[in-house]
C-alpha cells in the first residue's frame, strides 16, 4: 500500500521521481512545498478514487499528512472500514 500511496502523491503533486526515496518516515506536510491546503484536497480525492472510499472533511488533520507512514495508516484504516 505504501507504494500505491507514494505513486498517488507523485502523480497528484507532480513530483515525478522525487518520491523514489520516500519511506514511511518521510515528512510531508510542511516539508513538501507542493503540499498546500489545495493540494491536500487533490490528494484526498485521488486516494478516494483509487481506493474507492469516501473521506469526510472532519477526518483530515495535519496529523494525517505528517509523514508518508501516517498517510498510509489513514488509507489502510479507510480501506478496512
């Protein structure tokens, strides 16, 4: 799942090969200039489309996008729900 989320980030934020070295510990929010509030909406929409789940506005926080790992945990939880 990490690789899928990483690919969605790369595509949504147009990061190209910059995500190649991303690990679960890679910081996202505040570390990627491309990841602003508008980009968060784009990434969440792409995740919803790819994994076929719905995210309510109140489910998203800065903690969700703290690292690639926290984002993957969020996606995994949505997929299992």
